[in-house]
C-alpha cells in the first residue's frame, strides 16, 4: 500500500533526476518562488520567520544531542561545522545581548550552550567514534574570508563599529558553516538518519530566513535593500549570503525528501553535494 501511494512521487523524483542541470535549476527556482509566495499569503507577520528559523535550528541541535546521548557515537558528524556554529552563534549572542535582548537572544543562548555540549561530546567523550580523516576541511578556509568580508561590508548603525563588524561576521559565517558537514557527507556518500534530520532542519531554517529577506525586498519594491550599510551593499550582501546557503543545502534536501518518500533510513548521495 505504502509503495503504491508513493509511486507518483517516486516517478516525479526519477523524472527530475533525469533532467539537465538547467532544467533542475529552473525547477528549483520555481519551487522556491512558489513556496515564498505561499508563505507571504499564509503568514502576515513575516518577522516571525526568523524566530521559527532559529527554533528549527535549535531543534536540529536537539536531534544531535539525542543521538549522542542514546547511541554513544558521533559517526557522520562534522566537528568543524559544530565549531563554526558555536563561533557564529556566540558572536551573534554577544551582539544581541547589547543590542536587543529579546526572543532571538534566548534562542541563540540555548543553541550556543547545546552546540558547546555537542562539541564537548565529540572532542572528548565520543572521540573514538569521530572520523577525523573525513572531516578534512580546515576551519580557517571558511572563517577567514567571512572575517575579511565583515570588515569591508557591515551595517551602519549607532552601535560600536566592533559590534557591527561582529554582527556581519556572524551573518556571513552562518551562510557557509554547514559546508564542512556537507563535505564530510560527500566523502561518505551515505548519511545516517540523525545527521540527515539535523542537516534537513538547517535547510528548512535557512529557507525561512531567506524567505524573510525576499518578502521584505518585495514589499518595499526593492528600497529595503538600501536602507543601511557600507556603500549601500550591506543588505544586498546579507540577502546574497542567505540565498547561497539555501542553495548549498537544496541538493541535500532533495535527496533527503527522496529517501523519506522511498522509506529509506539512510540518505544516499549519488552525486556530489
């Protein structure tokens, strides 16, 4: 019964997979635009997107905590991604404590503490199950360009310049922090369920964040992009960073949904992420 019910979806996945790269790109863009329009029509306060995005990210961390606590293994997890996550969430938390102090601050705090616990478990308690050879992307390859970009392009506000640079750094680093995890999954080709659920949660979270910016730009007829920033390029750069991370995760999310529809526990990545 289950296979017959999912047969049309399976045929759809097979058809999409056989298409050229250009067709796949067009379909992906069309799907994203359709989803953004649906969110705009269904949800009136678009500022809630960021809250939901951060909550989903935290839920993804809880999935990892459950895995580490019950299965006593960190196989498939990238320590580099967790460390980058701790860096960008910690940076944003420092800024948030002095600038806002709202629900975002609370969500960043619980996410930061949870991520530190995951790092501790991987580095010390479950070190024997961590495959360092597969997690081979140096952190500075990701963090250094973000730091340089933050110094060059950051928002103009009444806050101290160091705080504005730190906020920009956290924004840029967040957009690429998942790259080591995707690289590790590309090396293994197979992704176990808990890691897959975590990365899929990141994909959903980033899509909501990206949708927020796109709707803001649409509602303001494009003028929102040039409200604040160094040389009027701060907000366009933020939007670009959101779009980049969304598309970085889009390919994995495709294979994740395909595996779920097929009733598979493991996500198979036949193509490079």
